[in-house]
C-alpha cells in the first residue's frame, strides 16, 4: 500500500512538473501579449471602419468614379501583400480597396467562428459601408482566392470579374485536437513567421518579409483566428469552383509554375470544372505578382479592361 501511495505521489509530482515546464515554454514563446486598441492603430497607415463583428483596417484609393477592384489577401499575411498591385491599379485609374480580414493585420480579432459566413459578411459589409458603386471586381491570392470564390457564389449580383492568384484549393482540417494545435502554434510562433518566406521562389530577394509579418502577432486573437480558419472554414475546391463556373463570370487564373505552397498541378483541377483565362507564370512561386510584377500586373490590367 505504501508503494502505491508513493507511486501516486511521484506521478502527481511528475505531471505537475511537466505541466509547469509546458506552461513555461508556452509563455516564453507566446507572442500575443497585448489587446489591439485604438492607441495601437493611431500611427498605422490606412483607414478603419466599424463593422458588425469589429473594426476593419483598410485602404481605399483611386478616383471615386473609377471601376472598383477589391484585393483580398491570403491566410495570414495582411493587406501589405498587395503593395505593388494596389499602387499599379490605382495609377491605372481604378478605385482599389484592400483590407485586413478579421484576425489579421490591424483588424479586430473577434471571438467568433472563422468560417465562410464570417469572411463573406465582412466583405459585403465593407462594400456597403464604404458605399462602393457598381459591380465589383475581386482579386484574391491563396486563401483569398477561396474567399472571393465563395463570396461570388453567395452574392453573384455584386461581382463583375474574378481574379484568382494561386488560390487555395482544399482545406484539409488538422488531424490533431484543436487544443494541441493552439499550443503548437504558440510555441512555434517563430516558425510561422519565418515560414512566410517559403512562398517565394527566391526568398533572399524579400529579406524584410518576416519583419513585416511579426507586428500582428503581438495582439491577442491572431492565433485563434488562424486556428479557427483551419478547422472551421471547410473549403472544398472542386465544389467551390464548380459553383463559381455556374455564375458565368469572367475569371482570370494566375499561377506561379514553381509554387510550393499550393502546387501548380492544382491549376489543372480548377480548370477541369471552371472556365478561365489561364496565365501561368514561369520562374515564380506562390506570389507571382510580387516576383514577376511587370508581367502579372499588366495581365491583370488587360483582363480588367477587356
């Protein structure tokens, strides 16, 4: 009996010690220390609008009577990902909007489920709240491609043309329990930040990419937004693209031929069910509009004008 009691005490001690170690490791690596406030946004470029689920950070420029183009970023890199294309289209006379989706950049991180309805509603409220006129042209990169595909299927009367750049095709929910993924994201936050450079074929040409990514990670709710999106968005590529095809929209599909994030072969899967103007980009990875801006931006402008 004494041996059993001693064993139980040792087991409790070991579990407690392991828990303290895991918690200490979590705290040491957890970057989310602050709640995002108006004070944090005070010196941030861009504008802010209050929507039903929280404040959205955006930038809108170009002539008020210009044809509207909305640029939607990917899974976790905020709207600065569009820097070159945004400026290019504004200079071409378009009225261009880019924004941070909930949970990213300097938009709020509401404590909600990050599913299709949330992203669709944020975009629809932006269009309404900013009083954007006429039918909207949508461009989405990576996960942003999934957002605009599903938005167009839900609100086809709002949309004119669709531009998909290396779009996310299939969201395979993590096999691990959500709690494990939450912990893993916290203790591997450096890996998440450094990993963004792998979207480029030539990451050494974009040495500031990690530095630009890090500030958003300081604010509570960023990790939860990413994880909820992983588990709750439930993207089905073939189904979504079949739906988009039924809307009879003009669609431009751009893809970096050396994409390692969403491999180039998925372009065949999309084109098997969706009629597109296909523009493969040689010598570019997941972000061809950043690695080959001259040819990609020119193609986007020609597509919008045509």
